[in-house]
C-alpha cells in the first residue's frame, strides 16, 4: 500500500473539482491522549488524533473539529501528523511494550491493514458496536474491513470503491459508448476491448507487471477473498482467483492490457494517451485529471463481472481507510465526535469534497446536491453520487492478519504464471508461502 502515498501527492496536485487520494507522508510526532467529558449537554475535553496527509486526512479532521465545535465549543482536537508507515510502527511498538497510555484518542488505519491490527493487537482498539454510530449508513463491504468477530472497531472514512474509467472519444472512434461497458461481463469487455484496439490502435488498460491489484479487484467483485472467515489462506483451489488470473492472461495476450514496470509508467500510460482507460480505486481519478487537455473526454462506469462465478458482481474496491478509537481514550467523547462528523454530517463531506477530493463512504451523501453535480472533466457525469451508489454493492473482503503476505505471494505467483508456469502450481506455492509466514 505504500504506493498510495505517491497517489495522494499526484491526485491532490492535479485536483480541480475532483480527485481522490488516500495517503501521504510527513513528520511523525507523539502526543498522549488527555480528555474529559461531561455526561450530558455540550462536551468538554481534548481529543488527540493521529493521521497522515495535510491536504487530505488532516484537513478533513480539522474541518470535522470546526463542525463539532459549533455545539461543543469546549472540545479541542489536536491533530498530530503521523505518516502511515510510522503510525503502523508506533502501534506495533506500543503493543509490544505495553505502553498503551501513549496512544491517541483517535487514529486512522488503512482498511486493508485494519483486521490485521485488531487481531494482532486487540488491546489497542475500542469496540464501537454500542456507540451512536449507525453502521447501516455505510456499505457493508466497507464496514467489514474494520469488523472482527462481529464487532465494529472503526468508522469508515475515504472511499476506495473501484471504477472503470474510459476515454469516450476513443470509444466513439471504435463505434462504442460508455454504456457499452456498463453492467457487462469480462467476456464482453474483452470482445469490446479488442474492437477498440483494432479500430483505434489503443489498448484500453495498463498495469504494473507482477502487481495483484487488478486481480484482487476481480476477486473481491466475485465475493471471494484470499482468506476465509477464520483467517486461513484460500489461495489454492480458489475458483474465482483462477478465473481472475485466466482473464488477466487473456487481456495481456490480446494486447488490450499493457504491462509496465512502475507506478509512474502506469499513470503516464493514460495521461499521455498510450492507453484509453484504467480500472482502479476511485482515487485514481485525481491522476487522470492531471491530463488537463483531456477534459470532457472521460467517463466512468462499474467493473465487468465474471460470467460463470456464483455471486459475481460489477463492484469492487481498492484502498480506503477508517478511524479507530483507542481503549484508553475518552471513548464517550471520541465516539460522539465521530458519530456527529464522519458518520453524521453532510456539511463536513460537502466542505471537504471540492478542496481535497475526500469522497464519503457515508451513504446519505448520495442524495447531496453537491455530490450530484455534473463533473465537466468526466463528460458531465455526477461522478460522486455514482461512486457512492457503487459502494453500496461492493462485496465484503476477508483480509485477516496476513493480507499483505497473501497479496505479495499472489503477486509473485502472477509473475511466474505470466512467464509460463502452471497457474495451479504457482498458486499452490503461494499458499505454502503464506502458511509458512503464519507459522
């Protein structure tokens, strides 16, 4: 997930009225939680928060503090800039040293690392299940990231819903429109992508060689995961995973997906018009917007789904993060703050969207007039409300405590498969690699 740091920098720099980013860097600092709160009426006290990226997460938290202060003027929010890698190191160190008193009241966690941290360090997380947060107002596929043993440990923040973004001018040249790529199967996509390539000479997609990003998005869209509900790896004999890799191979072989060597080359491929589209988390739209000359020539839709996989959908995700509360925090104050801001304030999300591109997971925002505004860069589509609508239908993804080990093992397997190794053999080796790591 380290590449998301680069994504944020590119996306926010390029932002006009739309840009979705997830992470960034900064200088770490420490500050212990110190809070008090009244039992009723306006709250009082101080909330210390750890998060990263001044133009995205930190900005959003400071705006949330302003909104909360309208009814609770005696509550102060102290935001400590802490890059994700440093924050993860701090959590590990504090848990191992049992110095949990040094934790802040609230801290941000990347979604794909959330279950790992709760499972490994349960003493660092407070249970939200009985708080005022209404989890029915968030997509179940998103709340699942921060749910362990049926208990909620996080409040979803930024949106990692996956989208297909395509150049409408290139599609038109091939006799197609964005509607031809909406609610379709991967077989349909392959056929139409070949048509685009034949008539325009442009591939529709690109991706980093050896990366499992597209394949894991395919996998999640089919309601499948690299791990089961008990956290055991399901890489071997995983039908949806095999189908995903098979389709990936077909896309590359047909020349409609071009493999590149780096993230910068990947972004450059659609910015410089070498390819005519991309499939990724919605935060990628910020990078697309850096190609200002392409304004009005892009549109988005949902993902293709598998023809013959049970429970397959046209929806998936890649990225995102959620807020956590530490057990030694003033939990009443911290939970009330999050419930009335990130889980309850249209004003907050309408404020932070134009400036940071922080797209909500909070479902009531789909009805917001701001979210329904047409976006000129994307062919006047109401991009924000469309993506929130997509997010409702994203299947849950079991990440467990060894998700990154699983992704790395599958990425290594993909490289072997693309070099000619039998997929079943390569995935069996990946399964054994993860099982060894778990021991």
